[in-house]
């Protein structure tokens, strides 16, 4: 038997959360742009739960960008609509996994209440009601604690698939220090709801279109390593995406290849955008990439972070990152 959380912040949040939702007719669930497994998993887990809890209410789920192909297996993902196409106003909007309102990627519809549920340490509060727990494996783990407190009997296979996938992807397969005994207890509970971890893994990582491997070949050929600062990076350009008729979702997890190198601690993947580059940062053991990302106006977690820059020159980006990494290494 899994006991509900005794965390006072979560308990007091749930109280206020339910009061707001009971008085709301129209509710929207959303999260950050280019949504990942945690944003979609926590969002859908909450959405399915709320629809079961409040059958009479009008509840929607939307993100700025579409669901990447490797998350389309998630139950109810077909309910996700484009946030930009929404013209309604809402009584309550719940924003998951989003450290900063800008990360939503477009304007939020008007709402009486904006509620945040998130696990980022560094963030800019933007809601009227917030539940933020850090360090915690994922927003999905936090959403689980919330819905398990409210009504565990509503947690079904569909919700379990979403929450498990969110935890799994945000911890790179239960491999970060944010994974606790409680995380595994929750995962075990979710498995008791009849989910199949093989189906999850194969959908996430074994549905690659061939264009993705062609892009990966390019990215691997461009890996550069600076041994003195244990830094490695690679990149993909817009012209590469065009050549293979690919999009940003086809570069998911490319940053893990430079990180996988022996003696590399910090890895970066630069994805060219029309404004410059989206930079994904990862670290292996001790380096805090969230702090590095913050220097460039981005954010994230100790081992996974990112930022966007209007620098358009790879060499310049290399040099600026190398300089910042060198400085941080001296401080450590
Ligand atoms: P990814 O490299 O997979 O896009 O992002 C890894 C993590 O870094 C995300 O979970 C998110 O927390 C953070 N992140 C990525 N890009 C940005 C960004 O542009 N701004 C901020 N604040 N965080 C980001
Ligand atoms: Mn997350």
C-alpha cells in the first residue's frame, strides 16, 4: 500500500487547488513549448484525472507545439490542441513543468486563476497559486502526489502511462540523483495499474524515422571535444533539417552522444533556429548546467538545461561557452 504524501505544502496546495477548481467551469491544462515527456505526461495525467473527477466541467489541454511522434502513444494525447488556436477565456489555467511564463511560448488565454505545478529550482513565479517542489524527479511525480491525495481510486492505466513516462523521461530512465525511494515506490504503484514498461520504452526510443539516424550520423561526425575543460558539443543546422525533411523532434536526445564520451563532463547540442540557436546542455556528475544556462537567459536542472541565443556563429558560440565553462570550473 502506497501512503499518500505527508508533505504539508502539497496538502495545503491541494486544499486551495480544489477550492478553485470546484468554482471553475472552464479549465485549461498547459505547459512549456516544445513539450517533452514530463510536460505532456504530467499535463495529460492531470487532465485525464480532472475529467474523471469533474465530469460536468469543460476541461481542455493545449500546448504551443505539437506532440512529438515518440509521445503520440500516450493515452489521450490526441486531445491536445494548439494553444495559439484557443480563443476562449478560462476560470483556471494550470501550467505544468514551466519555470517561467515565457517558456509557454505564446500568450496564455485570459483566466481568473493561473496555477503553477513545477519542479524547477530556478524559476520566475507567474501564477496566483503555485506548487513548486525541487529537487524532485519530475513534474509528473508531483502531479502524482497531488492526484493521489485527492482521489487514488481514479488513477487508472491511462493516467499511469502518462505519469510513468513523465518520470522516466525526465530522469533519463531513473538515472538522475533526483530519483528517490519514493520515486520508485510511485513507479511500482503505477506498474500495479497495468502499464507495460516495454511498450513505453519502445515507443519512446524505438520508433525512429530513418531521417533521424541520418541526422544523427551528421551530428556524430561533427562532435568536437575540448579535453582541458571536459566539454564536448555537436550541432545540427536548418539546412540539415531541410535536406532530410526533418524537424526539431528528430534531434531529441542528440546531446546524450557528446555526453557519453569518456572524460567528458559537460555536453552541448546546438540546434539552429531562425533566430540563432537552441542550446541543450547536459552534465554527467558534478557540473551544474542550470547555472550555465542561466547566464544565457535559460534554465533547467543540474544535469539537463538549455537556452536560446541569437548568436548565429558556431565558433563564437563555442568560444563563449568554453569561456563560461572555464570560469565555472575555476570556481568549483
Ligand atoms: P532540452 O535540452 O531537453 O530542451 O531541455 C532540458 C531542460 O532544460 C528542460 O527540461 C528545461 O527545464 C530546460 N530548458 C531547456 N531550454 C530552456 C530554455 O530555453 N529556457 C529555460 N528557462 N529552460 C530551458
Ligand atoms: Mn520536467
